[in-house]
C-alpha cells in the first residue's frame, strides 16, 4: 500500500533566513511606538464616508473621541495636526509622551456635549 509522504511542519535543516525587520508602527496621534493593543481610527468617520484607517493606542483613540464629535472630525483634514493643536489634547500628548506603549488609564470626560 503506497502512502504519500507527510509534509514537514518545520525544516530543521534549512538555512536561517535573514529576519525581515518590519518598520515599527507608531501611533497616528501621539507618534509613540505601538504595543500589543492597537485600535484603528477613521480620521474621516465611517458615518461620513471615511474609509481610511490609522493605528492608534486605545488611550489616544478614547481621547480623540472625547474631545471631538464625528461632525467635527469630518470637517477636519485627515491629518493629526488640528487634533493635536486642541488645548486639552495637547496637554494629554505632553502627559502621555513618556508612558510605555501599552499604558492605559481612564480618560476624563472631555466636556463634550452628547
């Protein structure tokens, strides 16, 4: 009875390949390196036709949505500069700058009307 050879799960005899160094991803808002937890933010909200997504820390994502409504985000350019320039966000960015990549803390209510 003939049997097909089983495929190897691992080739112990192969030469190790050069590890391709992937560029380190950074947060769209704070520009710190991303850790294990990554969320995806739509600079133009999906409800307003936005399709592009950018990687952000969860704490940065919460901060964006606490200080901006979807209507406000839709009117802004799809770059982070106008968001970073808002006073409360600028204070947050200064505070979070030296925190580790996976740092997380409750965010304060931004005083945004809902």
